[in-house]
C-alpha cells in the first residue's frame, strides 16, 4: 500500500488535498506518512456496509435509512444532531 503512494509521489504528484478510500487497515497512517497535508475520509459506502454487517438482518433497513439521513445532512451541525439522535435511540453502539 505504501509503495503505491510512494510510486505516485515519485512520478511527480507532490501534493494531494483529499483522499477517499475503503478504510483498509493502516491506510490513514500510510497517507499521513507520504502526503502529510492530505485530508482523509473513509468511503461512506464502505462505512455503511461495515455498520450494516454488524446489524441484525431485520433491523438493517431502518438503520440504513437513519445512517443515510446523517450522510445526507445539509451541514456538519445537522449531521452531528442526526448522529446524536441516532445513537441516543440505542439503535447502535459505537465501539471505543
């Protein structure tokens, strides 16, 4: 993984502003090492899949709907409010 980013840098890409990835283990560390100023975001599709994989099948539709509301919020404040509402309803527990 690090080799791929190092290769990109060696081919002349000196600066990357934003990277979205599938959230592979260690990806953020590699990006920070090679492109320290790049902002990193895990792909929301992969985040959704990972969450739903931990939810009972009969609850997946409602959880998916509520997660999408968070992802589609008009701004950060609304997203934070929707996320707090979602987690306070006891429908999901966030690992620490």
